[in-house]
C-alpha cells in the first residue's frame, strides 16, 4: 500500500491489472508512482522496469542510483555501510 499521505487508493484496478504481469509489490509501486506523479521509481527487476516505462514512469535500478550518486559526489569511493 502506498504510504504517502496524498494517496487516495484509487489505483486498485491498475494494481490488479499489473499483477497479471508483475509481482504485487512492483504493481503497487508503479501505481503509487503514477498516482503521486513521481519523478522516478526505484525498481531492479527488468520486467517491472519495462512495464513502468511502458506506462510512462521513469525508473532506475539500484546500481544506476549508486552510480548516479557517486557521479554527483554524494558517495565517496571509500565509503562503506560499516564506516
């Protein structure tokens, strides 16, 4: 379920239709992105990204997000999750 306070729940039919192609979590994420007019959506599964792009929702995978963050100077080469 979309946790954003602007969510109205009107995307249920879209979610049900998308679940015929992709898993429920991806279907919810895409529907929320559409309803909230999100700039981009983080999805790693290729099928989910294809469906998202077909519906006009730009998406990025985790690796792409990390590369983008590094290129923008938000992550240093030596940084790790453990410090």
